[in-house]
């Protein structure tokens, strides 16, 4: 393998890893935001989602 090829492959791997990490970070931030904001007004906006958050998934089926 030549030097430019190796550099290109390294850059591709690094960029894809960085992209994955950023997506994961955004997902975690979004999850925390939903957890913080949803329980206060969950029943008004999403009745079923509010029930899931309060009682777990079993309560929605009943």
C-alpha cells in the first residue's frame, strides 16, 4: 500500500468514527432532553407516552 492510499484510508476511518461518536452524543442529549421535558406535560400531549414513562410498557396494553 502506498502512502497516499494509507492516508486516505486512515482519514476515512477517522471521519466515520468521529461521525458515529457525534451521532451518539446527539442521541444521548436528545434522550436526556426528552426525559427532562416530557414527564411534566406528557399526559396533555402524548397520553400513551406519558403512561409508558410512568408505569412501564405493560400499562398501555390494558
